[in-house]
């Protein structure tokens, strides 16, 4: 597939996403969640993201923002090398994997964007003790909060069904205990 065909395909996909998301907004949604696992730093280079992900994501987000909707995005994996480009997309918030350093993300992305994440509830650490999960959550809050409190504590990417309920409860309790609005 040549670049022209690839660009046509990416434009087609972006147009389909815009049509679908616009219909969702017209049905009453005030927030759209954009998930893009294909732009993971674990899978593609920053250059590939900038060439084949960023321009189409910017177009999608701009279209949605024209509908007066908040847009949040998640890109899986280690995205430390491309954090500087995420604000360019126009998203209101960014969900970050447990592989991303939240303090670095906050420094690079600034205090205006809402950061989500990044407690690890999908790898071996998900089966740690509740006290260890609480400490991980506390660290995420401290690193991600920023000056404006634009942070949502959550799992970094996904939560395995097998995670002990007491570990999920430990994360929620940490949000109440250490969060700005506790």
C-alpha cells in the first residue's frame, strides 16, 4: 500500500470516527473517549505516531470540540517519548499507562490538561498487597495532581478481572485518603 492509499484509508477511518462520534454527541454525550492502542510507544516509533497518528487525531478532536464536547484519550504503553505531542491533539484529558512517569507527564504536558492513571492493575503488581497498591496509588496522586488538581486516579490501562477486590478497594480508598478533595 503506497502512502497515497494509506492516507486515503486513514482519512476514511477518521471520517467514520467523526460521523460516529458526532452521532453520539447528538444523542446527548458530553464526553467522548478516544482509545488508540495502535499508537503505543511499545508498538510504533514517535515518528510513525507523528506521521500517521497525530494529524488524524488532531482532526478528529477538532471536529468533536466543534460540537462542544470534552475529549479524553488513551494511548497504551510507554508514551514518554511523545507526551509533548499530546497537548497538540486538543484533548481535555489524557489517560496514561502505568509505563508512563506521571511526574514527567505533568511537567511536559502542563497543569491544564487532566491526567488519568496510572495504577498498575494488569501486571504482577496488580496482585500485590492492598498496602502496596495504596502506596502505588498515593505516588500516582502525588506525581499527577499538579497545581490545579487536574488528575483522576485510575488503573493505568486496564484492570484484570482476576485482581483481588481488596486491591481495587485499596486504590479507591487511596483516592479518598490522599486526593485533593478528600
